């Protein structure tokens, strides 16, 4: 087990330094994680010690309370070694951020033992909550709950219903690990080790202080509650869609580095060229892929900087800005996927060998790029409607 000086986790620079130092360990475990469909405890424990799960946790609990740009930096650095590990860190930090929008007893409970808590969660309200004395009875299932296998808490959405099963509202509920169980349902082609299984709550009692109405959050009404903490004034929908780009950036960088490195010694099959690097056609492919990866970074960081700018000012970006941010994310995701396809062409069919990291990068990126919250075609339609002043939108996540 890698031992980390705890003082190094007190700053973002320290956390990033430790993550870079951990890269060989994370990379060593990545293939086995993929096969086991679970990120191993050695990797998770090392990332905890490095402070990777405290990026968006409030400072008063020992967290770093850093912004979206930092989350992109951290998650992309981890993804260069293992996409699934990066996804778990990303999702946990995203859920930690949403939980912190509502300060109070519930948050005190979550971080009672320190900041290195892993939080799973699902935005889709696929469970039901019923009001009872002192709280709510929650019953239901949340599929695609990334980080479930290592989660200390689950923060997910539920439908508030009355005794006649009529829907009254949507709420967010926070449930500790002892009160839910996990069904093993995540059998997929990529991001296999994220533990995105189904979290199940069987008639669980959740006290009032761990339940919040979702409507005010989606409308940005939480901003006034954080006069001294710009991070928690970030636009919620924009934060959610941008966060998922971080692992993609790292996967793109990892693929480019792998193909460039191998080019110095790998021949161009069935040709007279003994080194791929000497092929003009190969050089053109590498250049095009690199520019697409740069394009993804430019759009992702522009979007993150815009969210930060509005948060610093205590304002909420208007619909056109939020829609354009979704467009930025769409272009970033498409650019990475296109770059990977080009790099596969350049690298050759050996990229699909099980022993070759390229095939896992390709699988991870393509699965993650199709997350329901960030579907590129939905984002582009959303932006197009906003540009044209069309008020009817196809998603509430804007």
C-alpha cells in the first residue's frame, strides 16, 4: 500500500502531485479492475489518501472546496491511468457537491468521520418517498448508480407520493450505506469497473434533515445560501454536465501518448515503412487526433470557466449560456471519440488486442460519452432551440 503524507492533501497542487505519483499503481491495476468489474481497494484507498474524493467537499469538513476546473484536472489525471477509477472519483465529487448545496444536519452527518467519503447517487427519480412522522419512508431502486460498490452514502432523487400514489413533488434523499443494498446489474462493454449497479432501498426511513425538495435546486434558489462559498453558487445543471467530461480528457491524452510512443518502434503493416513515425499519412492522423483532443479541452475549460465566472459574481447564467455550455460538452465528447477513432486507424488492428490498453480506453470513452445526462445530440438540439428562441425544450437538465 502506498503511504501518503496527509499534509499533501491540503492543497490542490498537493493532491495533483500525489495523483501523478500514484499513476503507475493505478495503471498497474486497471486491466484487472476491468476484468473484475470493480476498482480494487488498493486503488480506491490510494486515491482516498491522495485526497481525490475531497475536491468538492466544504472546507469546514476538511475538504478542498475547489471548482469545476480543478475537478476536470483531477479526474482527467486519474483517467490517464484508469478511466473507471476516474469516473468513480468524478461521480462521488459531483454528488458531494450537490449534497453541499443544502448545508445543515444532514451534511454534518455525512462528514462526521472526515472528508474522504464516497457518495453514489442517481438524478432520475426512480424511487418513491412517503411522508411519515419525523421523515419519509423511501422505497425503490436506482439503476446506473456509479461508485455503488465503494459508496458510504447514496444521494438520489425520488418521487414524493401521497397515500393514493399520486405524485406531489420530487425530492433528494441521502441514505447511509447501512440502509441500502446493491444488486449486481452493471454488465457492459466499457467503464466496466465503475460499479454502476442498482442501489435498492427497501422501505427505508429517512429523517427530515436528509430530504430536500428538488425544484428549488434546479431553479438555482440555493445560491443565496452560500454568500461566502462561490463553488456552491455554481449552476447545478451546468455543473452536472461538465463534470462528466473530465475522464474523457484524460482518456484522450492517454491514447495519444500511447500511439505516439509506439510509433517510434512499430512498423506500418504491409508497407516498406519500418517506423510508423516516418509515415506522412501517420503524421497527418496524429496531428488531426491531437487537435481534436485540444478542441475537447478548450470547450470543456471554457464551459467550466463560465460557470465559475457566474458563481463568483453570485449570479445564475441565463438559458442561452446554459444551453451553450451543453453544446460545449457535446463538442468535447464528440471530439474525444473522433480522436480515438483516428488514433485506432493510426495504431492499427493491434489496438484491439486484449493486452493493448487502447481497446479499453476506446470502450471506456464510448460508453461514458453516451451517459444520459450528456447525450451530445440532446445537447446540440437544446442549444439550437435556445439560439432560435424556442421555449419548448426536451430536457430539464439545462
